[in-house]
């Protein structure tokens, strides 16, 4: 059996939508027929872990079925583990990934919004790194530095350095390439002038450090209102419909499909999509 492809959702800034991308990618892959394992390395926040706990409870309470991932919490008390040594946390991560790689088609890892030893270890295991960024120079600063007078790109930032080092080590040690895609998340409908400036700098940096640019998810209410149920738009069907459907939900499903395509995955099952719509 071949080992799972490892998808790491990461950057070193909070609020960029990492967990939203992680849960939607996982559910879309599962509805596409893939066996998915999930690791939530944000030991204190545990947003992805809470999402799938909500999912299990909601499905059981409503007597309906939807695919569930293989889960392997690093500790029963993530907050306590976050206070232990970096060596202990990385060792537990190593044990978990060794167990999960042979159980799934994809291993999806959600990382914390900070630089930690366990996050760096995860990046080093990735086949694909997915980095969401909001439509803002505040978020771009995580990837690259611009001149404050001319706004010209001057150099890459610390997170780009982390990914660069992970890619270099993987290529040297295992002769494998790590793919990297940056997702333009929560695109604003206005401020076209600022977006043009940002587009130019993102594209310039992509050529410099070697990432692809893809579409993320807009700031839609549906992504937030389904979270308490542990559901995403990939789950909506005639039997799973906790909120009223609208044309906005259809647009969101198309958006998710575009996201999956940008990452190189087929994602949603076509018959399930047609039934829901």
C-alpha cells in the first residue's frame, strides 16, 4: 500500500482561515471517496478537532450519516501538551504520523498560527503546503517584505524561509519535491486599486520563492453558520440540511470546487452535488 499524501495547511499568522480551509478540504476529499486522516497541531485552540467532535455529535443526534476522518489526537489534553518540551511534542507528532500514513489516502495537518517546532516538523513531512492569506498587505507581510515608499518587493519573510528550508531538506534527504500553493482567501469585493498592487507583489514573490497562487474561500456566512454542526457545504444534501438553502450556498459550493481544483483534487462527488443543488 502506498503512503498517504500529506497536506499541511499553514502559515505563521492567525486569522487567515487555516482551519476553515482544512475542514473544507477534508470534507470535500471524503465526499470524493478518499480516506482522510486529520491531525490538529494547534494544541491550544483545537478548532479542527472541535469541528469534527461537533460533526460526530450532530450526525448521531439526527440519525444521519456522513463521512468521518481518521483522527489521532496527540494528547487528551492539548493545552497541557503545549506546555511540555518541544522534543516531547515533536516525538508525539512523529508517532502519530507514522501510524496514520498507512491508514489513509490523505493526511491533512492543520498547524498553529505561530512558529513552533511541531509546525516545522509538519512542514518537513508535507507533499503539499497550503497557505491561505487574506486580501491584505497585513497578511502579505507574512510572506514578503515591501519597501514602505515604493511598495516594491524587497525580500521574502520568515514564513517563506520556513517553507524554503523544508523544501530544501526534503529534496536533499528524500529526493522529493514539496508543492506549495498560496490561496487568496476572503477576497474583498472593493478596493480594486489595492488588490492590483497586492496581486503584483504576490505574483512577483511567487516567481522568487516558487509557489502557485490559487483561489481561496470568500467571507460567506454559510462557512460560519455550519461550523457548530460540524458540517460544510460539501455535506449538504436532501438528508443533511440544517439551514435553509439559497443561491449563495450554490455559489459557495462552486467556490469550494474551484479551491479543490486549484490544489489538484477533484473533490466533491458529482452525484452528491446534484442532489444537494
